[in-house]
């Protein structure tokens, strides 16, 4: 069970790192900021090299034995397709507390429409969505709505580009480990992409706004 802290805008605390709108803009030169970085999650399995850009979302590839392998979270159109799959499975358009996208899996912290005070985690892997797993919330439950967002609020199609940008950060052995999407509370109510990048000697975090435009690297 994951434990999450709810924050109101303007609170003086860090949001623990746990468990989408408009077209993406061009990346702008990143600047160094002094804003504290949210702690990185446990490292996922090493990511595969991202594919080159495609003009159309992919439908899947054929794996061993002729099995169709669905697009992953870092493939063009992959995360959007997974959210559509989750929406169909839930039977309603989800509101998210956080989305985590990795090379081979993704997790979603979703408000339960039937019991709005509850949040559950769903996990996608190999084309299948499992869950719900209860998320234990701390803090004032009245702050939950301020922490939520929908897929229409953020440019999910920016994920493959941000992964490539993370891999290109000029540090030794640069490799993107994961992409987290959530509101930047308590510093700002705006939605942010947090791209965690590990190197052989240091780590960095690339941040982008809801459109997928890079705003800083720290």
C-alpha cells in the first residue's frame, strides 16, 4: 500500500514522491534552479533505448511466437493508449493524483469516482492493467481536489521526447529512469513532468510544464 500526503497550494512542505490538454511546444534552453527536487522513486529496471520519432502512434509490434506486444509508456502514443485502456476499464474518465511512466510499466493513482475520498493505484504492464490497490492518504482530505488532474490537462504525447531529452543530458552515462506527472505542490498548483536521470557519477532531474516544454534541469 502506498502512502501519500495531500497538500494545499501554499503549504510549506515537500510532496512525497509516490503514484493529461494541449500540444507540446519546442524545448527551450534549460536553466538551473534552486527549487528542491522531489525524492526519486526506487529505480526501475534499466530502460531500453527509445525509438526514433514516429508521425503516427504505433499499434504494437510482433514479439516471440507471434505475440503482439502493445506500445509501452515511452513509445509514441503509448501512454495515451494506456490511459484510454484504463478509462475503458474503469468506466469513467479518471482524475489522477500522480502518473508514473517507465520503460516497461506505468502506474496511476486514481480518485475513486464512487467514493471520492478514496484513491487507488492501477499498474499497466505487458498490455494488462492490474488493481485497484488502496492508497493511504495523509493530510486534509479536503485538499484532495487541488492535487488532482485529468489526461486532458497534460500533454501525454510529450513523454517519448522528454525521455530522449533526459538521455541527452550531458552527464556521464546519462539514462532516463522514469517520468512522473503530478502537480508541483506546495510550490505551484501547475502540473509538471519530473524526469529522473541517472548517470555513473551524478543524477539530474529534468522538469517540464504541462505542455511538455522543458523549464529547468537541476
